C-alpha cells in the first residue's frame, strides 16, 4: 500500500474538498433531493422518536452521491453509527461527500457528520484503502451491519477470511487482475499490522440482498437507467440520438431500461441476448435481435448491460465506425474489454473532456469510450435520480432495520426482504405522485384469498 | 339437465356446423395459423417419428379456436387421444371446431378428427354438458391427462369428489350462483346414472400449471392482450380510441398489456390498483393511478383485468357517461357486476349486434357492455393471435409430455414447468422473427457461472 | 352498359338489403355514431331552425358507411336534397345504406330517406352506373353542388365534357385501363340517350378541396389510418403484429399514420420514401429508411400509402416470404400491381375469406393480399372511425355551406376552406374529449398580433 | 453605455477565455461536431474550390455554440468574411468561442479566426454592445449579409432607422422594458459617435427566413427540443421525470417536441393551447388539454413553448407546489413573468447552482426556475445537438448563397428558401443515418406529375 495514507490511522474522513462553498452546495442539493425521496423521509418521520438503529454500526459501500447522503442521514436519524466508502472510483459527487462530513447544522469549521472516505477519481489503491477505512471504527471494533451495494465490502472481508484459511495472502503478482492484486496488497498490509483484522466483530453475518426486492430490481434497474443512460450520453457527447442505430447488449432489467431510454429519443435499437426468453421479450417490444458481429460496423452507439465479461471485445471495437460511442451501464468495467483496447498495437487515447476519451487506432479510425468503460450514467452524469433511489434506499433502510431488530430470525446467509416490506416501500412513494390506491372490499379479499392489507401476490409473481 | 342431450350417450361430437364450406374455411385458417405457430410446428417435426404421447388420453378444456385446433392436432400427431370442450360459452370459433372434427384429410362425409363439444353461444347447461363429455371416453374410461385452461374441468372433478365425500350433491337451489347450480344439477344426474363417475380413472393427478411459465404469463397475458383488446373494442364498437379517457382496472400482466394496447392508439389512460407495487409500476409507465369513483363519470372506456370480483359495480355503471364502453379481459364475467346491472330497476337491454349491448337505465342514460361482461377479446374478436398462443400452447404440449413420460417425477399437486423447457419454448419462436441468439463464450459462462446452454436465470428471476 | 339497369330510369335507390332487420341495425349504429360525431351534431343543432342548404341539390360520391349516413342526414337537416353513390366498390356498409334509404322515422314499408346507390361488392360497371344515378335528379335537373371524396364524380363530368369537346366518346377498347373503358361505355350510352347530359345544370362549378384543410389532412389521413390499419389487418388475418418486420411504403400523412398504427403493436418498421424530407422525418421518428428490394424477402407485412402507381410490383411479390401480407391504404388499387400479379404464369388465387386471398405462385410460394389491393381499412374493416370522420365531414358540410351561401365569393376552380372554418371544425370536437381551450389575454393577442378569436396561424403554418 | 468597452473601438474580438486549454477543448469538440453535421460538411466539400461567398461580409447573431462554430467555419471556407455575436446572454459555450477566434491551425499565440463577441453570462448592456460589434467592420463598412437567428441584429438596425426617422432616439427611461432601454442607450451613443451608422452599407436588404424551411421548422424546433429539453432539466435538476405531472404550455412545433421529450421519460403530460387545431392534435397524441389554472397546484413541471408573453404569470407561480420546476424553451424570457416574480413582496432568490434558482415566497413555499426564464435547453444544457443544427445551418448557408449569388432575384423583404433547396438540405443528412432513398420510376413520375428529382410536394404541403 503506497497511498501515503496510514491503513489503521484513525483517519476521521477523507473527501476532496471541504470548503464552505462545496459544503453549502452539497447541502442545497441534499435538501432538494430530500423532497424527491419520499420513502426515506417517511421512514425518518415514522422513527423520529424511537431511533430503532441505536447500537448499529453500519459500514456502507455505495456510490457517495447526493442521494446516498440522504440515505446516510436517514440511518443517522434512526440512531445508527455509520462509516462510508464509495463503491466506484468515479461515482462520488464531491459536494455530497463534503456536506455529509460537515453534517446537518455543521459547517467547514464545525464538522459534525460521519466518517466518509470517497472522492471522484480515486486510484484503485485509494479505493480499497477507503473501503478498509469504512470497516475500522476508532475503538478497533468492526461494524455489526454492512450496507454493501456492489459487493466490494463483502469481497474484502471474504477475501481476507479466505487468505487466513489458506494461511497466506497471495502475492499481488499472482493475482488474476489488477484489482485483486490491490486487494492482496491491502490484506497483506492489514495482516501484518493487525492480524485477523478483517474477521473481527460481526463480519460473518446474515444479509438481505435488496437487489431481489421488486422495488429495487424492477425500479432502480429499469427506470433509473431509463433516466440516466440518455442523461449520461447527452452530457458526455451532446450527440443526437434520434435516427442513430444503437446496440443494447443484454435485455435483462438494465437492458430493458436502456432500450426504453434510447427509444424515448427515437434511436433505432437492436438487441443482443443469450437468453431466449429475454430475446423473445425484446422482439415483442419491437426490437430486432442480432449478434454483435452482424451490426458492429453499422451501429452508432453501443451500450453494455449484461453483468458479464468482455461482451464487447477489442475485435469488435476495431470494426466500429468513426466516432462510434461505446459505454457501459452494466456495473463492472470488464463488459467492454478496456484492457484489450489499451493493449492494441499503435492505439492512442485522446481525452476529450472528463470521462470522454477518443481511442485512435493505428489506422486513424477512432471511437469514443465513456467513463473508461465504467458506469457511464455515474461517470458522465449524476447516476440515477433521487426518486428511484428513494425506492432502492428505503429497501436498504428497512433491511438494516430487520437485521438489527430481528437478527434472531435471520440465519447466516443471504435473505430476501419480506414481501410486505417490499410493498411498503412502494406504498411510501405513491403520494408524491398523486396516486390513490384502491382498497379491496371484504368480498374481493375473500374471493382471491388475499388480506386487505396485503401481501397481494405470491413470492413467485414476476410483476 | 334439460339440454335434450344424453349425459352418457356416447355422443361422438357436437359442433355448430359441419357443412363442407365451414370445414374448408376452418382448414384454410388452420393452415394459415400453423405458419404463425412455430413452437407447435417445431414440436410436431421433432416428434414426427416417436409419437411420445401414445397411450395418453387427454381431456381438454380450452377455448375452441383456430389456434386450439393447431394444438389439438399437435397432440394427435404426438400420439395422444383427445376429447375437447371449450372453456367459455362464447369463445368457440365454429369453423375451427368443424375442421377439427373433420380431421386432416377428412371432410364432411368422412369425419376423421377427434371428439369436440363446443359451439359459439352455449347456454350454461350446454357448457357443462360439453365439459362432461370431454371426460367420457367411449369405453367408459376417463382421461389420464387433463389440459385445463380456465380450471373448469378440474372444478367439475373436484366438485364431484367433494359431493361424494359430503354424501350428497347440494340442491341446485342452494348453490351460490347460477353456474354452481348448473354444476350441481349435472353432478346429480351423473351420480344417478353412473355413481362415482367423476372420480374414476386418473382424475386425481399431478398437474403442471403453465400459467407460471414465463413464456405464458409474460407473453400471452401481456402481448396477447395488447393485440386483442383493441381488436375487440374496434370490431365491437368501431369507436376511435385516440383522445378518449380509458380506465384500466388492474395493472398485473393483463392490465399492463391492456394499457399498452390502448396507449398504442393514444388513449389517455388511468389505472386503478390495489397493490402498491403494481401501482408504482403504472406511475413509472406514465399512467395516473386513481380510484374508479374519481373518474367514473368522465371516462369513455372501462376495461377490467383484475381476476377479482365486482370491480365495476352497478353503483359505478349508474354514473357513467352516455355510451361509455364497458368490457372485461380478466377472465371471469363477474369482474363487472352484470347480475347487479340486470337487476337495476327499470333497466332495459338493447342488443346492437352480436356481443354488443346497450343497457338503458330508467332515466334514459345508456352504456355499452361488450360480450356480456365475459372476455371481450374472445367474444368481440378472435382472441389472442396465433404466434403468442404458439408460445402458450408449446408450454401445454411440453407439460403433457413431461407428465406422460416422467410421471414418476411429479408428485400429486401442481407443478411449474422446468426452466429449461420454458427457455426451450422461447427458443422455438425466435427464427420465425429473424432473431439470432448470442452464445456465451466459455469465459463468460464461467464468469457468471451459467451453463452455455442454460438455464440462464435463477427461478426467482422476474424478467 | 349491361348492368340490366336503366341509365336514366329514375331508379329511386339501389342498395343491397332493405329488410327491417338491416334497416334497424343500420339505425342503431347510426345513433351510436352520432354520439361520436360531435362536429356534425353541433352543426345540426346550430342550424336546426334556419336550414341554410335549402335549395341545394348535392350529388355525393363518398364511401357509403355509417359515418357517411350521419353526414347525409346532416345535409338533409340543413335543408339540402341529396343523391348518393359510394366512391369505392367495396366500401359500402349495407346496413348504413339501408338505414339512410329508410330515413329517420321511416322503415322498410315507409321509405323516407334520400336516393342512395351503393352496395358492398359492386362491379365496375355497376359502380359507374351508381355514380351516374347520383347526378340524375327526377326532373332531369343536375346537382348544384358536388361532394366528391375521391374525385370520381368530378372525373365522370370532366371526361364527359372532354368527350363532347373531342366530338366523340373514345371506344372502350381504346381506353388505357378497364376503369376508363367502363366510363367510356357509360358516357357513350348517356350521350346516345341524352346528349349533353353530363354538362347540364351547374356541373362546371367552384369547389372546395377539404383535403387541404388541416382538420382533414392531418387528422383523417393520419389518425384515421392509425386506427383502421391495424383494425383491417387484424380482422383480415388475425396475425400478431408484434415483432414482425413491416414495410411502410411512403411516409406522407397516410404513411405516418400507418407507421404509428403498426408501432402501437410493436412491429419492427422500415420505411421507403422518394422525398428526402419525408425520409428524414421517418429517421427522426426512429424508422430505418430502405429500398423495397433490400427487405422484400425478409419482411412480413407490406403496406402501401403513396398515392402512386405500382410501388409494389409483381417482381417484388415473387420474392416475398410465404404468407407475407400485402395491403394498401393509399387510395387507388394500382399501388400494388394486381394486374401484373394476376398475369403471372401459373399463379392461382385461393380465397380465404371475404377480402382475403392467398395468391399461390407456380412454385408453391404464396402471399396474402388484402381487399384485392384496394383500401384494406375499408375492405377488411369498417374504415375510419366516426370521431375522425366527424372532423372530415364537418369540413365537407362547412364547405357546402360556404359554396351555397357565398358562391359569388368563389371563382370557378378549386379552393381551400378559410382557416377560421378549419379552426372552427377543430373547436367543435374539443368538448367531447373534455378539453378546455386557453383564451389569449388582450396583452398576448397584441404581443403576437393575432385576434383573440383567431385565426391563430398564417396560412403557411404546417402544424 | 458603460460597459467600459468602446463602441467603435475596432475591438478585434471579445470572448471569455483564450487559454490554450480552452481553445484546444473547443477544437476537439468542434471536430466531433463536424462528424455529426453532414449537411455543412457536404456543402464545404462541394464548394471547396469555388469559394462562392467571396465578397460576402456576414454579420451573424446566433447562439455561439460548438455547432455555430462549424457553421462559421463553413461560411469562411466558402469565402465569406464574418463577424459574430450570440443572440442570447447565456447561450455562449466559451470554448467554442475561443476555438473560433483561434481559428483552424491557430492557437492562443497565433489567433487566426474571425471576430467573435460572445461569452456566457453577458449583461444586457454587454449583449447589445456585442451585437453592435458584429456590424462594425474595421474599415467602417457594414455587412452585406445578415445571418440573424432571433431577430436581434435586425431589431437593432430597424430600431436605429426608426429613431433616425423620428429624429431622435427615445430616452432610455421612456422605453417599454429594460431591453429596449439598453438598445436606446446604445443607439444614442452610436448616433453621437457616428451619425447614421446603423443604416450604412447594405442594411436594408432582402432576407430568407429559414424558419419557414421544413428542414428547420419541423426538425430543429421539434427534434432539437425533444433532445435538449430533457437534457436541460436533467442537468439542471437531476429530477426523475417518470410519473411526474408536466404541463406543456403551447403545442406548436416546439411544444410537440417538448411533449415527445417528456413522454420519452414517461411523464404524465397535459397541454395548454389557444389554437383549437393544435389542441385537437394534442388530444389525438394522447394528452389532456387543460387550462393552466386547473392544474397549476398539482403539476410538478411547467415548460413554456408558446412564443407569447406571460403565459405563466406570478399569480400562477404563487400557487405551485414546493419545488415545482419552471422553465422555458420558447425563445423569449417573457413567457414566464420573471419581472413579476422578482417584484413579489417578500420573495427571495437562492441560487442553487448556475442557471438554477430557488425562488422562495414570503410564506416559505419555493419553486425552481431554470435559466432565469430564458432558454433552459441552452442555459442548463448545450442546446440542440449537432445533427439537427446541421439541418438548420445548412439552410442558413444555402440561404446566404442564394442571396449572395442571386440577389437580383430577391426583392427587398423576407423570402422562403425554395423547396428544392429545402429538399437538398434533407438529402445531405440521409447517408449519415444509413438511409437509402427510393427513386421514382418514369411511370410514377408521370403518374403523379412530379419530376424524378423533385421538388416532390406543393408549397402548401404540411409534412
């Protein structure tokens, strides 16, 4: 570890900029976001008095955005202690991080907020250092709850345990990729400094995967991307989407949202899929299903959404049209083979502006890659909007509450949020949009054998 | 029972019209439908030689349409014996029934097809008589498989067993509604004539509910309705939908398809929902969520899709605008309170044309009710189109094959079709639409830990 | 002329069926249509007392549908005398014709309506005979106004005058096509029987081409087709449109409506165009612009909308896929080269059902042609819906009123309806859809220099 | 005039930042934009040799964006001399201005480009000073062509002539509004320094209003807004649009584009209109037509598109919901009564970030106003994308060419670009999107009496 930062130094926080202007800007945007996050605000209001998360020490690993700031402050209002890192090197909004560290009522001279370790443009080494800090409570204790969006916090813990069981941390040189090498370095340093650190406390724990909640998987993943994909492409490139040929790689939830996003701007859309069911859904939604190699030299825009590796290879990028736009909204940066691209003989990278690069092949052809193949909606825009994140984050808060208040009901392992809470999350978001729910009559409740107050559907229902 | 038809009379078939013209018309339409049902045709081709359903005696209860004719003849090609009734009094296409009874290669003078009992416009008594016939093989044997779309065939069996256990068939007068009274009458007659009839053979059996297949629930229910709702309203009323205010009651799969159908014609759409998750989906799709009573006096069109009872009551219909159109695509005819409407003091019904009635209240106001509150897409149009039914029916055929070939793997009870077969159904429909699936590379298969040939998703995946 | 019908025989009317049932069915549908035609009803109401068309003798040549029945009865209410023929051999709805002939308050035994000459399925000879009848008032007078939708009535008059000037009617054998041969025959017979017949009365006249009204060209042509194209294809073929590849030939008003219609059902749509501006509009709407020959062997559906000749030639039809659907909504039946198709060596036509034919090439390949290449929305369905026809027909009525009341303001030639009347037509249709117009403030009226009551736009405005 | 800048000082240019980084950033974005502006690039290529604008001195008044940079350099390539000002105080992209001033091949130390007077955030006084500079050639000559987007350059000239005719410039204090007061001041100063300045040269001239070209009015105005409205709202507020209630004020070309933009993100949209024809179009597109006062307290987003004054008054803004978003894309900043808002007793303005203000009423309620009521798509985003601007600007270039080469054909007054050039503009943009035009056959050309090479439509055609 050569971040120049101490691994166990009780660093109170590390963010990009704690100037009064940045803090104030962050606070103004947080206040606007609160208005758009009715789920979190309703939970705050409901638990204003009872502080049900008292005693909880939560390690958070989740994009440090304005919306996450509202989440963090909700957890604080419910009584939790919190330490936070981002789960992506580019996704931090620095004014959000600053305002959280300042805290409500605090300012640059009187920081009252929790410990945040995040800034836009971390190196990989810095990134994992930040993640480690989120585990390290001042008194040497670890967290008793983890709120982990991308799985990196959990990965760190599990890698550590794995190493310990193996008796040694693998040498960084032997790691499969750069990221694992960084993790190995960090674990080696940690082991040396504090043996067993990463498994102390409550690190082997039950968890609730809110990705399986309907109000997460069918909302954030679909409607969030519908908003943020065009937002990211427009901010990054200012290119008109109408009439362009766009390839959406993958037609899962994210792919469906991506296609809706581009369709709203009247792209001509084609889809690639591996799964015949999703492929048939794409057809039924009016999109042609192709293989990438069939259209790679005609298409104008390529968006990966698969969660899989190398779905756009360098062999594809070589064939793309001049100024083809290539971006990813499928989480990991290996959907697009950026390593392969960088290794292409004679290739040259010209930065156009932050998060937009032209990659110029030896023959002069060039393509535009957004956010270096990482999440373009976060890198080129501001990610998903507050309203849909309120739905995802209300799931997170209810999950933390469940685990904290009723841990005895949850065995070790990964759980799904109970359906009545999933429905509750949805319910908290209806008023804001002026909706009025219908109420089952006793006759109707009886007829379909469903309680008047729900849950309304079997667990297998697909929505 | 006073159908004038013998209950156990070995009636070979009963359809509306076996004229050469009707048979030929049915055959021409069946041949066109075959072209649109690639799933069924692929199964026929695959099993042309091995006849894997040999020995199966299948009782079918499913709308006797052109598409069902292709299903029946697929079952026959696979070696099954078949007896068939419709599952709706209005849904039979008489030329389809005729062509099936005539059989391929047969004609009006040389009937070679299976036993079908179905015609458009059956009375309730006739309907249940038909259902009973589908159980009654000439040699007194019952079926060893049931293909039951709406559950009526199963209901008949279970009601029979229930009565037997209770020691008596309830008096028709004591039944909760007209339909149960008819069933009681039939069971009483059957009991008298052949005690224990309804539980002979293999009537208590394992079943596969294809409604839980993705390629049924997310296809037929959504995309089928998207086609057939506007088709039914247009054929029934010729009314322009653009600019009209339409209320879609329920936003489950059928409701989603209904909204898409009307949106394609630029209706202004509002949705009623009980379930907050579905309500939030409606909002995210751009539709206002209201209570029926808020809009009942402004809306032009009302479509029920809930599967629940009395979602439009007579108290609502009294308040509707002149010539408001009221219809149901949610299966049972009690979504709209037709009994309540008919009981309204001073009300008068004027038939406009088949399946379209003006109901004229005592004060002169009138509303238009389609298909007497039954499935308007079947009553006013021809139901779902062949392509989407090919998906549903390929599920049915694969389910029958599973149950017949591997019955030992299926305990008594209701099962779901295994996901690899669900994916197989989708795969059979891709070529027809010119789609090319992408194939996982070994690296990708390994990365996401999914076999190259699938199944690609966990059972909980929602699509 | 060998229709067996006298040319100048004072035939009072000729329709298919004047049975009480047909008349009553027509009347019921007319009453429903009235409710959907607020423009015509408002004009009736406004002029209930003053009968401003008293003295007008109107020859109508326009599809004899239910909507036209409401138009005719509006003209009658305004005081006109009317004689009517359809402008298409297939477009008559026989119950509409019957109800008009019976007249309001009349019945099969007491016919009180005007002279209508139209039935579904006329021969060409019968068609032109009908058109001639619409000119022939009992007392030998001709019309003083013509309401001519397709231009056939005008064609007949002008051909007659042309012949007279040429000194002779051309021999039918010398005519360019079958239709002109029929017209020549009729004119020859008319000339023999009543020299100069076709130019008596007010036959050379000013006319208002309502096709140039915005509330016609941008409404009926776009929104009418949006409704009636899918309606026609669904009734004709029951084929699922979702996922199919559809070629829309032409992207004028009708083509735009056709694309919207198919897009609403999630077809994959490609467009052919000659005009680069319309082509770029198609691209901006998200559709690929292709040449027919590029996609003719992949597409499932072909719809002509151009108003031009032979846009689908037999050389294209030879290459189409089995059961490709070919239809026309662009007015004339020569958009699809039906004559060329019929002349193809070894071709065979199999009628599937009325207005649906399979054409089977010598090699066994077959395609489906709707309505013999004529307007499929009228042949396979019931044409445009009442509401949009109310807009078109309100234009027709206001045009007749203008010409009748202020003929001195209209020189010989073709005129456009004044914009304030065009706006008036729109205004008459807003209440029905619950719309509330905003009213310019005096400040705003002044700022944009537009009268508070309109007209609001310059004549060049494109909407 | 107290800009501190001399009115006739032969200032060579005035932009915000001529640092090497800014110039280079501008140049990179210009090169990307060129790829998206096939119309301008095709014109450059066609006239690479003949320089048909040699001798032209063009005063440009048009948003100084990246796209305009490509326009300016196209004019230069065609041989023109150019002086340029923006037509909006906020719309300048400073890196675009810098790169133009540097010129192709030039850099910060070797400025080779034309005279540009524009920066983001001009005061009104600075704005009109910039406009005046664009008229003032070094040798005292004026322009012989004006390329005037918003009409401000023309306004300045005409106001000047008006004053001269009146014998005096009105006192600034007597002007109707702040803007006119600034103009009066400037004219007074100019008159003093150089009497008659504003009418020297060719200032009274024929002009071609490219706003009347189809490829401008139906492209830029519709499709440009479709892109840039959501872009501006998202960049400005990050608010999720899905499910929100949005009021689009006006349903002309801009309003139609605005509705499409919001509909693509699944807003619930209602429309206000004065013109019954546009209102009926909104209904046919599926939008409810309301008066602002009916929805002002429920809606979340308000977008003005009318080109009229005070369509949102302070009396409306008082009633809006907390954090309602108010913005304008209809050109002038008086659509929203910003003056009235600022004059509201007790109101307070809090700047959230550039071009986003919260206006907080005395009672604590607040609304968000974008870009101070000026064009939000330019203020909060980067305006219309290159591709659609290529269409608008190709019109501008062809218009300049027409006027320069064939001035004798154009009388004093405002003209429309000939249709064959309008079609040419469209044609230049098809290849980029992979389109293939169909070519009329001689038979077809003859049948519809249209030349094979166009023009294809009458001047009255509405597209």
